[in-house]
């Protein structure tokens, strides 16, 4: 199974110390439990695929930055939810809600995915449009009329 983010992505977001606290159930060890971390990645990737199924062909062959961000937020929330006696920080809960909303918008087609290549800055003079000559209010024929 391929994941939309990596354990390193999560660690960059929450710090190594926090990730150890969220994943390791043995207080004597000071390492990230990779199995627990992978379970969070499975959760986020499966949830994302569930929303995208039917709208996009799975598995996705391209890398989508938006899905990476969503997967990080979902995975962090999942790791916090393992700790039943620890309150989930408001920022983590809000990021989770935003991730779910974004997935719903993707499913409805309100927003669409862009690959990393599509998000690069275009050079001047390059643009895409769905407009044709007949869509213009003042097309070349009207503009060339002399009075």
C-alpha cells in the first residue's frame, strides 16, 4: 500500500519528542514506534481513498501536495486519538475538521487536485482558458467597426 505522507512528514509537523510520546507505549524507550506510526498512515490513506473512490482512478499515479497535507493532518489526529487521557489540541482538531471538509469538497468536485508540476509558476504569456472567440462580448469583428 502506498501512503500519501511519510513518518518524516509527521515528525516535521509535531517534533520528534511529541511523535515518540504519541506512538510509544513503553515509557522506558525513547524511540518512535514505527508500527503505530504506520497504522496512522494506513488510516489516513484509506480514508482519503474512500473519499476519492469513484471520483478519481485509484491508486493515484501522481504526487498531489494537497493530499500530502491532508494525510499529515489526519495521521496526527489519529495518533492523538490513541491517547484517551490526553486532550487533543484545538489546532489538531481543527486541522482534522478542515481535512475532512477538503475531502468532501474534492468528492463533490468543488475543488480538484493539481500535481506538483501543475502548481509550478507559469512563465509570462502562458495561460489556459476555456473561452472561445464567440464568448467575447467585444470580439475582433466588433472592435474593427469604424464609425
